[in-house]
C-alpha cells in the first residue's frame, strides 16, 4: 500500500531519493546511492573530540556491503544449528544445507513447555530509509546468546516486490544479519509462491463458477477477490479479464495486488494450525450475489484445495544468524497492513523452544506495534513481556523538521523538537501496560552530545536506555541493550492488555485508535465508509478487531505532519472486512495494494556472474 506519496507499497514505502541522490547517508548498513566528492568533518563517536576529514567515497570503502558480509560468513549446516537449539534432526525438513522447516509435529511434542519471555522490537516514525528494527532484533538476539541465554529471533519473510523494487531485502544489516541472505531475499523456501498460487486458485474458481452457470448467483460487478503476484507492477492495478468471446469467460473489471497484500497472507500468519487454516480460508468473502448476500470460498468449494497448497508452507522456516544461532523466518510482511510481523505459528514455536524470543513489528509503533498488540496478541493469546523502541538521531531530527539532506549535521534544537515523536510512542506502549526499553541505533554521523541528550530524555520518563551498535559489531554491539532488556524483565512486570474491547462497535474501535494512538481530535467518514460499516455490522462482524491502514511517516494520516500532531481530523475513506483473517480494515489516505517500480528499480543493479555469485542485493 502507499500513503499517497507515490507508487510504493505501504509495507515498504521508502523514498528512492535517499538511495539514489547525492545526500545518500552512511551508517547502520545503509550504503546506497552516489557519494559526492565533497569533504565532510565527522566527529569521532568514541571520544567526541578528534575529527577527521574524508570523502564519502573514502568512508564508503571502509566498510563491506551487507551482501559481502553475508557471502563471507561461515554458515553451519542447518541441522547442526537446529540441534544446538534443541530441535532433533527428525523434526527438521532440509531445503538444501542452510535452510529448513520445522515439522508441525514438533510443536505437538513441545507445546506443554513453559513460554519464553516475548520481546517486541518496534520504532518511532521513520525517515524514508527506515531505522533498523530488523538489525536491532537480530543483534539483540545475538547478544543474549553471547550472554549464555537461550534466545531466538523471529522475523517475517521478505517479498520479491520490494527486493526488486525500492526497499531491497529484509535480512538485517552489517554484522547483525540472517543468512543465507540471497536465498532469504529471493525465493527462500517458496512460501510466498504457495500463497500466490492459493490466492489465484480461488480467483480462477470464482470466475469458473460464473462461467459454468453461476449457481450461486454471483454478481460479476461485485467480486471482491483480486488476483496477486509477488512483484511490483502498476500495470496490473486495474485490468479487464475474460475478453475474447464466450469460451474465455465473462468479461469484467479485475485487479491484481502484491502477494503480501492478499488476505491469504493474513490468514497464513494468524492460523494456529492446519485445521484452523482451512476454516479461516473457507470464511473468505469473495464477492456478493445479486441479492447482496456474501459468497465465501467454502461456498465456491476452494477451501480444501487452498489448504493443500499451503500445507507445507505453513511449517516455520529456520535459518541462522551470522553468529550461527537459530532464527525463525516465517510469514510475509503481513497482508497489506504494515504489520511487518511473522506468523503466529513461528512465534509460538519459538516460545516453546527458547527462553527469550525477540520479534519485530513494522514501521513506527503506531502501525506495527498497535497491530501486534490489538490483532496478533489478541487472536493468539500472546502476552509480550517487554518492548524495545528503536530510535535514531536521524529520525528524531527528521521529526523535528530537518530536511533529509541535512540529517547528518548535529542539531540539538531539532532533536529537542523531534523528541515529541519518541515521547508519544513511549506513552502509547505504556497504554498497553508493557515496559519499554529505548535503544538508539547508532550511525557514523551521530555525535556524543546527541547521544547524551536522548539518554537523559528517556531516563527522565522512566525508560531504560541503551546504545545499539549491532550493525558494526554484531552481538558484541548489543550487550548494553541486552543487559537493559534483562534488567527490565527482572524488575518490571508486564500487565499487557489490548487497547479496546471486542464489544465496541467498528466506529468506536477506529476512534479509539485514532485518538489514543495517533492523537486525533476527531474522525470523519466518507459516505462509502459509513455504508460499509453498516453493512459489516449487519453481517455480524462488528466484534472483530480493526486494522488501520495509513502512512508510516506521521502519527496522522498526512505524511507531512511530523513530530506529534494533535487534534487533527482523521479521514476514513473506506472500510472492508477480511472475514477469513478475522479483522476489519479501515483505509485512510490514498492506499494502494499494488506498488509500482521507481525510475531506477533495485532489479537494475542485481546480477549474477558465471560462477553463480549474486551482486547488487541489499
């Protein structure tokens, strides 16, 4: 989806400017774009006094790319990695030497084990280049492992659309990565292809039903189910299908979305087991009859075959970190809602294997964390024990009104203005009654004065604070953060509860999120949204949680309102029900479910040599 600023998917709505312009920045593994030849003075992060002058090219050459680091890693066989985590060989299905899936039978074996401590990693509202949540998630896990703790990282799977489009990969960065990086960022174990196929099977069976007599009396004008493909392709946003005469189907308006926007991805992520997966797939509303009655996938007869296609994919994937510790990566960016979270099955399996599970949710806490708490935890019965809130000096200055080109310059006044964004996210997480640890993801251009400024701010608000240097140092750079997280778990008890009760109406839930989490003063609804809420309520779905879709760059629905906007009017332009997944989606802004490619797609730089060595992935 996008927030109206361009063609990028909301789950990956990153500006191409930071990647291709002369203001490209350095730190945390983000070495993208052309570096200008102008000299710059960079304060020493260690002492804060010594300074050196280097060109951007010289600084760039000091470091290896993420892909270079990943390719030079000495990976262990996945069976050995699994064995160290306590998983017997018989329960690991290998996909080559370095990837595998945990058999669903293993969860049945360990389901009575005590639950691990669940640690969520989220962030402030980001700059267009992101703030490094995945890197911190991996690095924190590596640090906990180095301290002798039994810890596992749980991540979502990347999507080929952003990998080939704007964002690039999603396997961490620097020395806090999961590997094999190329495989993870490309086809991996085929989960997204299985989801694509299941989605399109349902689409083909709906159209075939109409072609073969339309026994259910489906109105072709009211088919809600879209086809999908795991690539960015704006040309497919709106199409006409069924042309070419009677034998080729009933002509109608059709559409494609990116695979991760499919409701099947949401179902895939929220299902507890194969039985529940089939039940949820059967509840998908594919369209409406001429009498305005909903038609489901079960009524079409597609639920069984779709489950068969997803059966193997539903088993969580296992890989390893650069430090050869187990990582579970399963479920895509989570169905068009900027959730950025892994599957319930992955999280629950990890919580029975380890003592500490570190996971993440997408974008700022107003999007990913809110949905993690109010949708995933509610449905899966999860109770997070602590939250790590990732901030960067850059993001705080950005929210303080500093242009992207000037974010590398020390500016304590802008930092002070941008603190309101961090403050709001801290307050929001505390509303869920979960303790918060704030970590600053370090960049080479940060200064000691900026670090001290942020540290004092957090401690004044009762939050633990730690500097994260995991990009440069791996687990070693996450020791301070790990210590603060352990201290928090030991001294502060989580009393987690969702923000709202199921019994509230749809509009009441929307308004609760808008006012409590975003800071809105009021909510307005388009006529279409009002009509949809009434229809969804009449169909008996009013008790479902609400999934808000909005820009990630602002707490409001206007990406230009940075910092901490208050008292604004949030506009809901449409609402629809994902009956299979079990939530109601409220759309704000110009949201799209099929991203487009930038002027220079990432695919333009991706290549492979005669020996099979891949270059250009990031």
